[in-house]
C-alpha cells in the first residue's frame, strides 16, 4: 500500500530538519535534504507500525479482521 505524507524541511546551520504535520512526533534530520527525508520516512514508518501494533493488542480473537485501502 502506498501512502503519501507531507514533509516540511528547514535548514538549521549545516543540517536539514524535517517533520510531518500529519504524523505527530515524526521528525528527521540529516546533513542533506535527501538524508533528512529518508530519516523522516523511517520515523513515520516506525510510528505507524507502533500505532498498528498498539491498536491491535486489545482486539478479541473472535473479531473479524479486514483491510481498508484509502487513496
């Protein structure tokens, strides 16, 4: 599944910092724009995986599970 998120990049001295307004807490940094974007992408992936795991933890075994695709 492909997801698109907004990446806001700002220069801070010799570094680039990045954040995603749609995913609170998702931040990245790097010595180049590309490295900051990659760092941000990794942070988003980790946060979403953690949210999914946390959300599924309390689902009863007998509950029906399906997939929804949002485009």
